[in-house]
C-alpha cells in the first residue's frame, strides 16, 4: 500500500487561482459521495477543531449548500456553495461565498468559482480543485485567512473519514 498520497497546493497570482490536488485512499465513487452528500460533508468539511453543520443541501445544477463551520465555543462561520454544473462522479462547478445563517451573501468577502474534478489513480481517487478569484486582492485575502492550512487540515479529516467508510 502506498503511504505517500499526492498533495499539491499551488497559488497562481497571475491567474488569481489556487489549485489543490489531492489523492485519497478510496475509490472515486466514495470520494464523490463524501463531497456531495451533506451527511458525509458534515463529518469532515472543516479544519480541526471546527465541525460542520448543514442548513440546506440541494445538490443539482441550480441548487446550493448552506452550511456553517462551528468552533468548539459555538461561534459559527456561514458559507454557501451555488452549484452551476454537475457531471456525476467526474466533476462539478460551483460558486462559493461567505454568508449569514439565512444564506444571504456577504458582499465584503471574496467569492470564488470552484472547478472540482474526480479521477481514478489505480484503486485511489484524485480530486483536483481549481479555485478562481475575481482579483489578486481576493486571492490574497483568502490566503491571509489561512486557506492553505485550513484545506490541509480539512483534507486530512476526509482521509480519516474515508478510512472508516472504506472498511
């Protein structure tokens, strides 16, 4: 069994993008499910020690996911993902945003387009996410907010979940 799973986090300031490429020790269908079903997303989609709670999930083109990342003290950080296009178990495209608990977008914080693709690598799956911001300023804002550290921790949580689901 391969111990070192592929992980890349690339910032391209010329294109205002982050590219996150991550290999998981699970099949593509299971990794897809973990990204697209709220009952699974709630178990991993936040950096430690935060947890996630879904308020609304409608995974279809034109649908959205409204969720909060919750600190141990109860502080909630709300966000939403608006799904633009979905190709089951291959890819989806969505727009993310910070919002309030009603899903109303905060215009003061950056929005981004997420292109997420799922491919096979032997028995493993690789997820590549290209996050595109409107401006270099927006990209730098999320970098300063700890996007790389947060995504690293969040994806490690997905590894842990997949181990329990893959038995």
